[in-house]
C-alpha cells in the first residue's frame, strides 16, 4: 500500500473519533481498498448520512465532519492528488487510479459542486474538460500534504516514501509541518487549548 493510499485511509478512519456531544461512532475499522466507496461493512451511503447528521450539530467535531464530508471518502484525496500533479483529464485520472468510470464521474461532480475543483473545457465536440484546483482546493491539498507527511513518518515502511517534495523557493527536499499562524512555531495537539468559537456561541 502506498503512502498516499494509506493517508487516504487515514481520512476515512478519522471518523472513528467523531464521538462527541452525542455524535454516534459510525465507522469502526479502516477502508477495505477492494471495496470501492465503502468501509468494512458500512456502505458509503450510510457514511454520508452519518456525516450529514454530524455536520448539522453544533458539536465540537462539526467543522471536522464538514471538512471530511468533502474529501473523506477514499477516492477523493487520490483524485485531488492527481489533479495537483497535473493529471487533469477524466480518462487520464481513470487510467492512473484504476477507478471505475461511474465512481470517478460521481466523485468529480461532488468535488466540483463543493467548489474544490472547477471544469475548464478543452473540447467542444464532444465536450471534454480539464479539472483544475480552485483556491479552496489548493488549500485542501495543503492539508493533504501535512497528512502525507504523517504517512511518510508512520506508514512508509523501510523502503521510505514513494514520492518526495522539493520546495521551489529554496530548492531543498522538504515536508509539510503545521505551524502557528501567529508566532510561526511548530504547532502540536498538546500545545493548544480548545475554546468556544463564535459559531458555537451563536448556537
């Protein structure tokens, strides 16, 4: 299993922890990659129904649920990765991922509807599109880069990561880190306190 696939699996397994303020824990195991669009024993339709319920709640996990509702399904991070590296046409994405045309059509429509991708026509007869990351999509790929760094550290194995990142600005190999937007220091989960925000207070 590649690092990217493992990190895509992480996106789905995160839902295991959505047990906050009465939100039910729906998913109890990682994705089986030979069962497209489903978790072990949990059809994707049930997953999305659960996410809709989570997103409607003013719980402490609601914003996480809303984010993963967009890209938490196993194929979406891989589609975004392909578009990010320049594989932007339907047939090329389908060939690269080995995904069924039906599933790819559904996922692309969803990502476009969520404002993460946009279509740019390159052929009129027949109509064909390139898929391009929007500003919202580019910021989501930034998040995926941080998750990939976690995957490189914990799941790549002895062989190491299959892909490396080189920073154009300095020319050095690098990895993504989460830093404080105020002081610039490294930001870890044990370094912050969680406080009510305006959205929570308004509810």
